[in-house]
DNA sequence: TACAATGCTGATATCGATACCAGGAACGAT
DNA sequence: ATCGTTCCTGGTATCGATATCAGCATTGTA
């Protein structure tokens, strides 16, 4: 491959085409005041030399890129991937490039504000606006707009997109209660996440609505992962009076419950009803297919992108909290109790 | 939120701290020839003002960022996500940032070289090296290194990471033959992809190795998607003498076969054996769990990142074609024929 | 005492692009 | 002949950072 000795710059193009850099710049930016003969010549040289303008230089000078930034804690978890997918759909349709940034510096920076520096660094320099996924900070110093998806802080100074975690769990609880369950176990998420808190509230309110007292032995704190789901399930199923249903606060957690049920010879849904939360792709093909709360994560991404584009175009967006509704997806992991 | 009127620049910091921009720059870059009193003062001002240096300006001047670029056709397909995950593991461990770029301009540029411009634009300006996933071009004009993952062109002028598609399918075929299958259907991938061609070759060579003639009616071209998998399965299962086994060239395709089998009341694996390719997360929880060829996509990402870091550090990497072995994962979707 | 070495700091050029202003050529109007 | 337009083009300042060189104290050495 031709590893060029040095970059092809706008100067090289100008020299080769026998015009000034200004003219080349005009051609690049599609200004209409260039003679068509000149434009053709410049374009030919651009192709010949394989010239591409430097993003760094362009954005440094023009203070405008065509790029929406996305700052994510990682680039592979199912939640992240789905948000990215939703955002990408909108940005691509509107002709914006999308740049997802996962920093190597999480650990080194104080965990509370690792994204703050990134936002400042990227915004107004490489991106025209930034969407942050599950951010910690409640405010950023920046010239360009910021939109959050599932922020950890409950109140933020920028528009945020949230799912109705509380409502979703409430609905799932109502469903289990309608099937006759009264001992319902709960495996939560990491206590420091706002979403986990909301879901737990939904569980407690769901019990209250059915007039069932909370049994602390049935309420466990997890971390949304499969192994922890399994550990928690072992605890619940070893109780003297085990629950007849388990509400897991994530699909991964629910699969941990599946694992332990198989291990104990407990049949789902005959002996134990299980409800998840997320509606990941796996939940549809699991055995049995998992009844779960659909978070519409992709929709959240789309909404965040739409808000972002509005703000970038100096339109206003009044609402700070934008909720995307959850929906209970009933499959085959629950059954009425035999009572 | 404080939307700042204008960016905080290094100049503002210098003025506030009563030093020159040079000194601030030295502090930022951890040079050791700054008096510690001065350094403390500058750092305090940096924190107070919430200053973060502009990536654009920094890389324009220094010609070195700490960023590895990743150019992908999309940001959500399972293949892409897994590659990103592998790359991210290595870059994060080595202290490099990762920037994944999905262009909105696919469609507008001629499809054959949409990534070429992106590579030139990013490299030597925003990134120090670029990993391209399933690229079309076989060469790029760039000053910084390029590494490809599953390039479409068979021969490239830069290091490429490939999986042993041919070997993987061959192994799957040997397995099916060992179970007694002789009528084996094949649902391929998009004909223009090198990977699809390799897998098809594996199928044909697998038949040849077993001394079975190719029946054109059993060989269909798909596109790796679930709906097309279903359509193809309908065709195969409607034949006068339907196959006893179907080798799907992707897990998604295999799930399409599952769908149609359920529709037709055909039991897997009792009536029909199915083998997939990819070993996605879904394949393990499917009903029945899918026997599939594990591509070790994450490993491919890791290897690509390792090669990239070598090249960025001016080490040499001789081998152009780096193959990551596939492995047959036997689950419960196949059974010996009743003959 | 003179002169070099060291430690720290500032001034200036530069990276590659765009914004802005100025100006030449061709043309018609006065 | 002079002037104002219109159309096109070039020169120069500038974006925010780093690299390089130079300079000023202060200290060490011949």
C-alpha cells in the first residue's frame, strides 16, 4: 500500500491545479461562485491526488463539523448497542456522521466525572453536539448541546431520555398478581443506578397495590448480570417457603434464574414463573421464551437523536424529562399458581 | 446548565494563571521542567475554569492523538459489536482511546469506496491508525497504518484479519456426514462477500470429501438475515425429497430455518438437523440450542488491535493474512439420520 | 572573575483548513 | 472616459494547540 510520506494538503491541490487555496476551499464547500472550468480542474486534481480534507483543521477553523458525538461507558453491552442503533438511524437519515467514543481513561479519572472532560474535549472541537449514555454528571461546561440517555442523577440541567422503569415493573407485578402469585421474589440492580431504584419502587408499589406486605427475605440486590442473577436465585429458591414467581430486574438476571432452575430441576413456568426486564434478542429465543418488560431502548436512542438535532439547529426543546413507555411482552415463562 | 458563551482556551488559562500559554501547555503535557508552585497554580485554574484542550487543535499541531479509529459499516450488527468489543479490550488496556465512526455518507458516495475518503480524513488528523471492518478497497492513501477485519477483496496491501471460513464449514460438513446425512441443504450469504464465497467453497469441498455429488436444488443464496433464511428454508423443505440437514451460513439464517420448521410442524433435531455459523449469544439459548461454527469474532478484534498497536509503534508485522481459527460448537440441533 | 550549566519561562512560527476582505476583468450604463 | 456591477479569484488573518528557540536568573566550576 502506498503509505504516503506526508499528507496531501489543500496547498498541494492548489499548486497542482494552479489556483489559490481559497478557490480549492470554495470548491470543497460547494460555493457557487467558482467558474465551472476551474471547478472541474480542481475536482480532477482532488481525485488524482486522493485528497481528503483534515477533520481537525476544518473543525478548528469553522467551528462546525457534521458530527454528532456519542459518549458511552462501553461499546458492546446490549443496552449500549441498542441506543447506538437508534441514534444512528436518525443521524444517518438526517445526513450527520456519528462518532462513538469510549474512553480508555475511565479508571484513571475519578469515576464520578469521567465523561465531563470528554464532553468538553470533543464538543466544540470534533462534534457539534453530544449524547451521553448513563452519565454521572448533572451539568457540563460546553458550548454545544448535550442530551442524556438514562442519566444516573435524577435531575439534570440538560434534556434527558428515560424509560418508565417504575411503570414497567408495576405492570409486570399486576400481571403476576393477576395470575394468583402472592410470594413474588425480586432481584434488583446496582443500588447506585437510578433505574434500579425506580424498578425497586415499582416492585414495592406493586405489592402495595395488591395489598401484599413486603417480605425482606424476598427482595435481593443484584447488578443486572447473569452470574449474580444465578446467585440470587439460589438464595430465593432455598428459602423455607420459596417464591412462586421471580421478577428479575434485567433479562440477564432472569437467565441466571433459568440456569439455577435447570440445576434444581425446577420447571419454568410449571413450578416457577419468571419475568425479566429489557426484552433483549435472547429473551425471544430462550426456552421457554421469557415474559419481559420491553424498554424500547432503540426508541430512546432515536428520541435522544431527534432532540439533539433540534438543539443543534437552535430550535427549542422545552421538556427536560422525556419518557419512553415500557410495555409488558407476555411470552411463556409465567403461569397461574396451582392454588 | 451553563452553556458557555465561548470555549475556554489555553489562552484563558494562561491569562488567569498569569503565565504564558507555553507554560500551560507544558503542564498539560506533564513536562518536568515547570516549577511546582507554577504547576499547582495552573492546575487550579484549569479545574476552576473547567478547561479541556481541544482535540482538533492538539492533533493538528502535534500530529499525534492517542486515538485508534474504527471504521464500521454500522454500529449495531452482532458481528460489528463483537469486533468492537475485542478491539476495545486491547486499546483500553494499552491506554488508547477508541473512536468508532459510522458514516452517514455510505449511500451518497459510490458504494465501492465509501470508506476510502473516511480513512484519509480521519487518519493523520484525528486518529493515529485505523481499523476498517469489512472494507471494499484494497489500498488506502494514508500516512498512518491501516488494518482490516474481514476485507471483501481477497488480497490487500495492508494486514488483514480473517476467520477460517472455509475450514469452519468443512468441519461442520464432516460432522453432519458423520451423523449419516447425505442430503444436506445449504443457505449461503450475499454472493459479493468474500466470506460467503469461502463458506460456499467449504460446503462444496465438504460434499466432495464425502463423495456426495452437488445437487443444485439444495444450494441457495441468502444474505445472512433471518427472513431470507426463512424463505430459503421454505424452498428447501418443499422439495420432493427435502434435505435431512440444513447448513445455514449464519446463525440468523439458522433461526429463519427454526421459524419455518415450527410453522411446518417439523421437529429439530428429530426430523431435521440444523447447523449455524457465528455462535451468537442467541444460539446458546435457542430452543433447541444451536450447533454452530464459532467464529471467535471478538478474538479477531483483539488481534486486529494488537497488530495496529505494533504498527503504530513502528514495530513490523510481517504477515499480511492473519487467520483466526473457527471451532465447531456442538449443541442439540443435530441428530443422526434414522437410516 | 569569568564562563558554562541548569532550571524555568516567554515569544514566535506552525499545523491545515475557512472567513473575510480586497481586487482584477468584463460588461453595461452614464 | 468614468463609474458601478457582477463574476471570479487571491491574499491574509485566524482557529487552539505544540515545537522550537531564545532569554533570564541562579548556581556550579575552572
